[in-house]
């Protein structure tokens, strides 16, 4: 398979204060920094990334997001609250992105090593889109999506559904007749673990994980997995939380 030219790889972290289930979640504190601060720090540890952009909204409440992003010396883009696809496209275009890495700000346990493997997979072949979430083999909260700017632009021009605007990439992976899509799979099915931040139960689990493992440096999925294997009762904390479906 043809290997892709590397180009300019831009990580775009979508972040806003508004959240239906847990408002202000990205500014909650885990140890010495906020959830957003941890996500940015973990993105900075992904070797392949050339630039990080925090893409937030023009809402007044999201000034807080901008101030936090500036503390970590990353670029800010402010755009539409509901049309997240438009926000991504405009941020990527402004940054002259060739390749976009999509990260959500509610994943403070993102593993930079896994994310880099997804990027390397994308670079190794002639793909339009590669995702670790599409395989349903990784814990939710370690999701990394990588796609070409060309695919993003085509999606921006052709998407029509509200959920396509809100979630950025469904148009790509639901139209595989148009795009070369690859589901990056884990060596084992570990999809039963939930490590994303949407609810109070998620917050309780993530807080306990940070209390146990965070010593000022990044820890990884292998560290988390050992902890959850050792203390399986932790996984019960958010075991009943249901992930929202597209369009909900």
C-alpha cells in the first residue's frame, strides 16, 4: 500500500463549557490541573503532532476555555457552538492542516502512545480516515481519529444531518463508498472499560484513577489497566452509564 506524505499534522481538541450531563466538566480539577489541561498535556506528548488547536465556541462562557488554552501555549480557534464540523474545518483550514487528529476534551485519560500508533497507521497507508474508536476494541475515552484535510473538506461540503455537524466524522465512516476507512484495532477487546467524562459517575471513577496513579507525570493505559485489574470494583462506579447515540 502506498505510504502517505507526512504533511502538517494538526491535533484539534474540541472543548466548551456547556454540557447537558456535566456542565463545566473540562474545567474540573484533577490534581494540579484541569481536565482540559491534562488533555492538552497528553496531546503534547504525542510525537507525531506538529500543532495543537483548542477549538471552542464564540459563547461568552467559553472565554474560560481560551484562557486555559493560553496557559498551555496552544492555539485557539473560536467558532460555532452547534456546528462543530464547521468549527473543525475552519480551524484546520486556518492552520494549513494536511492531516487532522480529532481529540475531545472529555478524555483526560487519553494515551499518547495509542494515539501515536493510530497516526502512524494512517501515515502507513493510503487512507482517508483511521479511528481507534471504530473497531470497538479500546476503552471509550482513548479514542483517536485521524483524517485528511481533503476528507474533512468534502465532509464539510456534503454533510447535511444535524448529528454529522455535531460529531464531525460520521459522514466519513458512514460513506465508505467515498472514503478509504480503516478501523485501528486493539490486540484484545478492552471495550468494556469506560474512561470518558460525561457524568458524575464517570467523574468519580476518573478522580479515583488520578488519585491512585497521578504523580505529576503522564500515566498510560497499561497503568490504568493494571489498577482496574487489581481493583475491579472501580469499574462498577460507572458501569450503568449509557453512551449517547448519534442524534440524541
